[in-house]
C-alpha cells in the first residue's frame, strides 16, 4: 500500500477530521486522525499491520507491547501476524503501568506498536514501564507519525507507514484558541 491508499482508508472511514482538537499530548491541532474508525474494519487492521511487519524481522522480537488505548488494536494485529505474545500498558491514576497480570521475562525483546505518534509521550512512558519490568524495547512502529521531523523522541529505532506533517500548537500559542474556536479532545485521555 502507498501513502495515498492509506490516507484514502482514513478518509473512507471518516477518520480524518478537521476542526480544533486537543491531542493526547495536550497540544492543539486543526486535524485529527481517529485510527479507531479505520481499525474497526479487520481488513484495514490486517492490511496496516502487514505494512508495519514488512519493516521488521519477526526473529528480532519476543513480544509485542502497546500503550493503551490507541495502540491496542494495531498492536494486537501486529502480534498476531508475527505470532508473538501481546501485552499492553495502561494509565491508572494518570501513570502508565503494566497491569492485568502481565509480566515481562527478564531481557525479553519487545516491539512497541502505536497507532499515531505526535510527541511520542505515550510510547516513551510505555518503554519506561517495559524497562522497569526487565524488558528491552528494541524498536517502535506506528501507522502515522504526525511530527516526522522530530528527532530524538525515542532512544530506539522507529518507523512508520505514513509521515503526515500536521502542525500542532501549545495551548497558549494556538491560533484557534485565540479565535475562540471551541476545542474537543477526542483522544484516549478523556474529553474536554
């Protein structure tokens, strides 16, 4: 699949939104990608996971991990195609944690999978939890990178299927806020 086909997948699913959005990172944007609408179609999830696994060698990983909630569907599908166990981290009282009886054997090599990356904060929190539990996050994969020019977000290699440059703003520097346009928070950390 090429980038145009993937963007058409988002558009067909009604998942490429325009407006005033507060991203999970807290930054503001005029565009939002609602991957859940794309991934609810298992054919789309399988196709996008296939694009991601083309970037890796299954033998390099023991397990797949994703930060909840955005990475859950694509992470599970990547794990299924790679035939690897899948776990996830999730927030409890604002802190990313490993819960639900999941464990990571010492020195396990983990592939970290996310749907959309902007600042990479959720991925970094997920990797920190993996390390706290004795695991070794060795690569990050995501469907979309909204800030592909951002260097140094991760201390491991990362790759995405789409590099979509979407301008984001700090809340106090947002032109849409200055215009009085109401913001919505469609992401996984609550709504505004």
